[in-house]
C-alpha cells in the first residue's frame, strides 16, 4: 500500500511515496517533502537495455603520439623537441611531460621524472582523468595534481601530423572529443576508437596494486567544520591489479546514503556482477523557499568538496579506471548527476532520473561533450517534466551538439538524438514522479558499453 506526502521544490509539489516497490520507509522527509524511500526502489533505479544506442569506447585520451620521449622523434617523423634533442638545453625533468607538440592532457598521464620519457600508456596520477584542454601540472578537478609542472611541447605534430590534443583531430583523421572520452562515431590510429590513439586501454588510478586497499564500509570527513558521511562498496573478489568502473549513486530529497546501500545502489550492484565499485553519501539538511530536507543543497560548496574528497580517496585507495567514472540518481540525486559534469571533468557518462536545474547552486567549469541517458515521467508534477527536459536539452544542444531528429531505441519509449558528439538519450516514460521499472537495467546497459 502506498502513502503519499506532498512538499514543494522549485515551485512544484514533491510527493514522497513510502513503501514503493515493497520496501519499508526508513528515512524521514523534510517539510512535507516526498521522495520514495526504503529498499532502494525509490532512489532512481534504472531501465532496460539501451539497445540501439551507439557504443562509445573507453579508449584513453590521445596523448600526442605514442611514447613521445624527451629526445626521440615523434611518430610524425619530426623530433619531439622541434628539431633539437631534449638534452640540448633542458632535460624533461622535474615532472615535465613530453607531449610531442600537442597540448598536454593533465591528470591522464604520469609525468616523466628525472629526464625519463613520458609514455603514452603511463599511469595517471591522482586518479584524475585526462582533460582535453589541460596544461602540464595543472590541477584536474576530480583528482590530484598531475605530476610535473610544465609541458615539454617539442614543437612538432605527433602521429602522422595530427595534433593529439583533446578535441583536435586524432591520428587517422577523426575527432577525439573531450580529451578523455572517445568521440562516439569517429576512428583514429588505424581504426581504433577515437579518443585513444590505437587502443582501448584504461588509465589506472594510483590505488592500483597497493598493499592495503580500501574496504567496503562507511567513512567520515570533516568539511569546513561539518561532519560528512559517505559509503563505499568494493567487490568481494576485488583484484587490485584490475581497473574497475566507479559509479556514484545519489539519494533523493529526504533520503540517505544508507537507503542507497540497502537498495543495492538503485539495483545496479547486482547487475554489475562484481565489475564496479560503488559510492554514495549522506546529504545535509537544507531548504529553500519551496522545500526542505536532506539533500544536495551544496551550501558553501560543501557537497562538491565532499565529491572531491571521495574521488581523491577512492582513487588513492582502489584501482579505478579513470575513463569509466559514472553518476546516477533519482530526483535530488538526478539533479546531482546532471550538475556534477559541469563542476568535475572526470565523468565518462551520466544517467539522471527525474531531476532539474536550479536547486543546486554551482559554477560551471566544464562543457565538453559527454554521453547522457536521462529519464522522466511524462506526468511529473513534483519535478515538472518540462524542467527535466530543459536540463537534458542543455546537454543535448550546448555540450553534445545534437540535431533535433531522433531515433527510437530500447527500451521504448526512449529516443536517441541524432548527429551528436556523444550519445544523448531521452526516456520520457508514462508515469509521475517515480522510478520507472526499466531504469536499472537500462542504466547498467548504458554505462557498461563504455
């Protein structure tokens, strides 16, 4: 039996359905707020297979040609130092990264120390992803600083004359978007997926192979004098030499991290078959003129600081594939997932459920193309369907540069927009402010293709 309470968020009444999906409510809503709690069924589950959506690969970012070393020649035939050896003036020491002429993608490659060569497949530092427009030594949001302080530019083009910087043409001629993610349709370096010159190798975090990795459990941080709690789930058969997906799942208004854990991370944990690490957290009490309760109000930037700490600690303590970090959540959790890629440049794809813009205050720092699969009930009066579509369209038009034409994909009635830089899927199902029965499967299918 379902009991519904109403509260207001952004001028819209929010309804909290307790006991949805057979679970018992174990969290308390604020000020008449309404988010479905208990058993995980209320927290942004997922849907069925994306079916027709194009597969984007997980290739690592183009890094200016293969093994652009301090004094050796770039693959394009010219010397990596513009014609003079790296020893002709200054060695590539102190963390300088040899980029072979392209911009250095920070955080995605380990800097060569002591004059050594920075190789294309080196481990990323701090667990951050390779950014498309970074410079050597800059601090990538979502990880620690890349080792090194300056970029050894070399002056020549890498890999057959094509610049290997994020967003420019990769070797082979197709566009490698974002510097981290491969372009959804192009190819590079002899037919390999765009975004990684000639392969699909992962970029590992610093936590790979450490003697004492993090374990499943709860963690507490102090942020600006406020205690913050977050939770981690590590596969029981964790292998410290293998890079894992990292999936963040965020709770709705009035919910908690323990709600996400008890619900199997919105049903994704069982679907992952021990191939992913999961993380969640407790939001803080907050309010605006329309609603109140625990959630992601980001007062004084506190929630974004928590995400940064979680990223840093997980990357340092576990083996994480830096090109396969994802986010999803329902309602307030959907708003969080919509927002994070504007603040952090580490997410491979996002799957927001029934969220909108305007509640979480943030400063947009990034705008690269990113795969997105969003869900919203067509009769949602809690978070208006039109507002959810507006936030999705911000991705579709501004970030992914899609056209207006769509093609039907699985599960119905989802549609995929055409002509996009990255896959952009909108699933407007028949329902109100609720979790669609097919969300969990569809989200896992969407994430697992990368």
